[in-house]
């Protein structure tokens, strides 16, 4: 399996990606997968892990950094724009169609966490995507509105929208871009937030998976963009193309995979990884390996020649 650094355009911005190509011989162009990273993540973390593992199973895979994040272009840094994120996935598909090693009629999409939601939206309107698989899928807009577990007080979002409005006015006056931290400052604070918050802190801010280019803060102007987005609204347009949603049985976010599954029609599957939390599926072999096997079998079946 070979990794190549690549770039490709998305709405006028240059995105940075890692292209993984199997070393084994193939009788012709291969099936290919676009792999999107979680919100705040980068291609060197869980997206790259899944891309490598799926390349080992015969797929050409592309993990890339979203616009405004990682090594990709875009200012201000740390902007999370759902429309751009969906466009990035479609741009990655466009890039794959230009490669001799790829069969343009056998391209799928895979998204982890926030990219799981974005991948559903991208597939709904891009018929070049023939199958989609998600891991720990999240509609990031629902997470901002309702919280990871769906029980957040509506006043939280109202306060964030106030701050976003104030940030827009400040930037109009020429002040610096305002940002908010994504993670608690200390482990003690993270533990007080509960297991899901602590696990996110541990993944992104300790040697477990910390990367200098992963986003530790988002711009406040991301919030009003996220608040009105709905990754699941177009899910009904995916059929008859197939859908696989993989969720950890212990994940507080699993209700979102269930909701997406319920909205979908046609060929669909909701696969549970027993004992896994949301972030266990990012990097722990005991949970990643069975998820990869499900994904590989799914894409092998539905991206067959």
C-alpha cells in the first residue's frame, strides 16, 4: 500500500489529501473511497487510519483535510462551514475520477463523526457516489442544537448564537476573528463534563492521537452556519443506492445513526459494534477492526465491477 500526498480544488480552495493505493496487482481500475474526517480532525488521525485499512483491502482511498482546516487552504482558520464541507467531499470525488487507477463508476464515500453526516448530504445529490458508509455518524448541526446526547437545554444554542452575532459585528469593525475552544483546558474539567467529553479531550489533546494541525477551536461565525444545517433532511434521496451506518453500542451519539437509518429507504443497514463508545471507533483496534471488516464487505459488494 502506497501513500501519496495530493492536492485538489474545492470551490476555489486547494485541499490537501493523502491518497492510498494498494500495492497488489489489479486487472483494471479499482473501486475507490473518499474518507472524511471528524469535526476538528485531520487526515493524519482516524480518517487516515480507516483509509489505510481499506486500501489494504483493495480500495484506492483518499483522506483529506477540509477547507479552512489542517493543511488545506482557507481563511479564517477553524471555520466549520457545512456547505463547504459537503462541497469538499464532492470535490474529492471529482479528483478520484481523474485518476487512471480508479474506476469512476465505482466510487463510494465514507464519513466519520461529522463527516458521516456530511457524506449523507453529499451522496443525496451526487450520483457519482454509488455507496456510502459511516462510522459514529453525527449531524453536527443536531449536536450544536441538541447536544451529543440530544438533551441539551435550548438556551445553550441561543447563547452561542448571541456570541456568533457579536463576533460578526466585531469583525465588521476590523477586530480579530473570534474563536471558541472545542475542548476543556484540563483533564479535571474534561472529566466533569462526562465520559464523552473526557474521551474527546483525551483523543485530541493527549499523545493518544493529538496532532498539531487538528482544530482546537472554531470560529464563532461557524455557529450560525451550523445551526440551520440539516445533514439528514435529504437522506430520502439516497435510495436506491446502499447505505451502511456503523455505531458503537455505548456511544451517546448513536441516536443520530438511528435517526438517519429511519429516514433512509432502500438498501440500508445499521451495524452495532458492541461495547464501543463514539470515539472508541476512532482508533481502538478491538472496535476499528470489526468496523473495517463491515465496511470492506459492504463496499466490495456494492462497488463490484
